[in-house]
């Protein structure tokens, strides 16, 4: 089992759409994928076509065994677990992650976690094979937060694979171009590519779907496929 945790370094970086589209890209490559929504916004289900009326998820279950009945499957064959509409503490989120390790999964299954931005990375029980992708936008706020994160990582005893990934990149912005170029030359953990800002992602979400199904030849879909291939290569290290 390969676990990938995707978290925005701050709110609004687009983590949920990345998780949903990445799950689809991996599934299209004949990989078993399970996506877990850990964010109280419970938006991941929108990308997988779950009806608005179905609001229950793991936060509504008294035990993890009860939550097993709340797993769903979308039209692409992706299995996902909604957050639900109940409140949950940070400890509840961590317990859910740990309980997911007990699932009887086929070898080679990829577990994708949509992580809330307010829970720090160090709260998760991470293994050396885990991949943690922290999404950033090319702006001054993220620039500051990245350097704070690097200082925190140096002080922690982390042994997982940690990377920063630029999402919603605007190629027409000179500031974003310069900032990305700076990060590429100064940050050792930055992914060597970015996910472009593409209206297709918003349009697909409006249809409660992902970019591959709505616009398979879009820039967004190409970027996500690049991300999927890159993560596969990192998992093999």
C-alpha cells in the first residue's frame, strides 16, 4: 500500500481537486485507488458524483467498523470515504488515518488522503514510505510559509518523503514566473513542475466530476497525469 497525503500549506490552495483528479489518473493506469476525505468541508465527494442528499461519512460513525459501510465507489471505480457532516477533532482525523491501515487491501493499492490545512504534518503517524505533498500557490504568503515549514522539518525527526507542489499556476503572471524560478533554484523539496490554473477544474466540479472525464485533452488533465507519473517514480525510491 502506498499512502499519499495531500495538504495545502494554507487554505484555498486546491488540495481537494488535486486528490480527486489524481485518484482518477492513477485509476486510469490500472491502479487500485482509495481516497479518504479528512477535511470537514467534505468537498471530495462532489468530484466523485455523490448526490447532495448523501451527507454521511466517517465523522458520523461511532466506530471505524461502522464507517466501513460509508465507503462509496464512483463511475471510474475509485473507492472513497466521505468526511460526513458531523464535527471531528484533530485526534479523530488521526485515528481515521491509522484505522485505514487495517483495511484489507490488494497489493499496490494507493491511499490518497485529502488533509485539512489546519492540522500540522507532524500530527500524522507517517512511515518512511509515505509521501506528503504540500500544495503552495506562487504568492508571498506561501513563500513565507514554505521557509517556516523547512525550519520546522529540520527540527523534526521526519523520515517520510515530503515535497512542495505549485498548484493553480498562472503562466501570464510575471510575479509567479519569477517566484517559481526562485523556488526551483533554492528549495530542495519543490516538485520540478507545476499544476496550471485551468477553468476546466472548476467546470468539472460543477458537473460533480473530474477533468479527465470532462476534458481529457485539457492542460489540467495533462498536469495531473504528470503528477501521477512523478509520484509513481518517487514511490519506487
